[in-house]
C-alpha cells in the first residue's frame, strides 16, 4: 500500500474550496426558496379566492456538483471557475410546477413573470414547439433577488411548467434514457413519440371536459391584470445591509 503525505496547507486549501462550493450552492438554494414561496402564494391565493387550484405539485432540486461537472463537460467548458459556472449553467436551481391543464401552465407563467422583482432571462416553449422526441414543457430562466447580510444578489432559477400528462411522459422517458444509457432502441423511440401524442391528446380532452363542466376561461391573451396597489408604508422598513 502506498502512503500519501498530505500537507496541512493542502488540507486547508481543500477546506476552503469546500466552503466556497457550499456558499456558492447556498445562493441558488435561497433563490429556489424565493421562487417556491412565490408559487406557493399563488397557489394559496387561487385556492382561497378563486376556489380553484391550478397546481398539482411543485418539485424543486439543486443540481448536484456531479451533475454540474457533467454539464460543464457537455458544454466543453475546461477549467471552470465559479464565475464561469454562474454565467454558463443557468439551471443550478430548478423548480418544476406541474399544472392541471395547458391553460394553467401559461396562466402561472404569466403571473410569475409579471411580478416586479422577477426578471425573465430566457423562455423555451417546448409546448408550442415540442422537442423531436416529443418532450413538452415551458421552461423559463428567471432571476429573483435574494437579500443576504452582505447585500442583494440576483439568482437565476430555472422554472419548468408542465401538465401532469407531460410530467408523466418526461419522467418515464428520463428513466428509459437512463436505463439504456442514452442509446434507446429505435422502436422505443417511436413508441415514446406516439405516447407523447397520446399525452397531448389526453391533455386536450381533459381540458375540454373541465371547461365544459366549470366554464374555466382559456389562457388570457390580454396582458395580466395590473398589480395590486402598494401596501401602506411600514413604520420601520427592514434594513438591508450593503445594498
Ligand atoms: P435535470 O436532471 O433536470 O437537471 P441549457 O441549460 O439551455 O444550456 P439544456 O440543459 O439542454 O441547455 O436546456 P433545456 O433544453 O432547457 O433542458 C433543461 C432541462 O429540461 C433538463 O435538465 C431536463 O430536466 C429537461 N429536459 C429537456 N429535454 C428533455 C427531454 O428530452 N426529456 C426529459 N425527460 N427531460 C428533458 P437536465 O440538466 O438535462 O437534467
């Protein structure tokens, strides 16, 4: 057995790197929590004021260091530092909002992205233009402010909006790709594509049924309603250091 001598300096360097990585990921975790809160407020308000809950479930995840490294390699980024990762990997924090119907997907997207403190970086509408394999979802990279003791940060969070049928399909497709290490046999690729069509047909049928039963309007194409008037000023606003 070979004995490797590690100096105190190397150990300290490794510890510093670990701490820096934890701090880096924490920023994304805070951003993710801000978005979760926004979604949860919209869900509660809908449930109480409109007697309707457009959200089936919400799932959040922080990309693991392994998965970040994999994505860096996929993008051909050599010798990355934290600034480069920040700039190039925009889905470190991810929130997936699964809605009942396609109209709800767009409605929630509109409501979230119309908020004053939300900045939309990019939108990929894979519902209007599904991927070749049949994948459907509405993706948005948004930035939300996070207030730390050291000041304010703008944190990117990827929000994926989809229906239950789209989620079911994506989850199964992901498992199949994992099982076959991305080399899926052609007949399964075709079956998945058929299943995506069937899921889309089910979405349309269920939404028609729902509308017939409840008369829920289609996506409002008009701009979202203006925000509520600002709350009266508080006597002593919270102090944010360094902003
Ligand atoms: P995980 O496990 O969700 O983290 P970009 O980020 O724009 O540089 P990317 O990653 O191709 O490039 O962006 P895109 O197309 O918006 O896809 C990002 C995420 O969408 C993926 O994240 C998946 O979660 C989901 N996704 C995209 N395409 C598919 C698909 O064909 N099938 C399934 N099941 N999911 C898909 P990650 O990082 O791949 O994985």
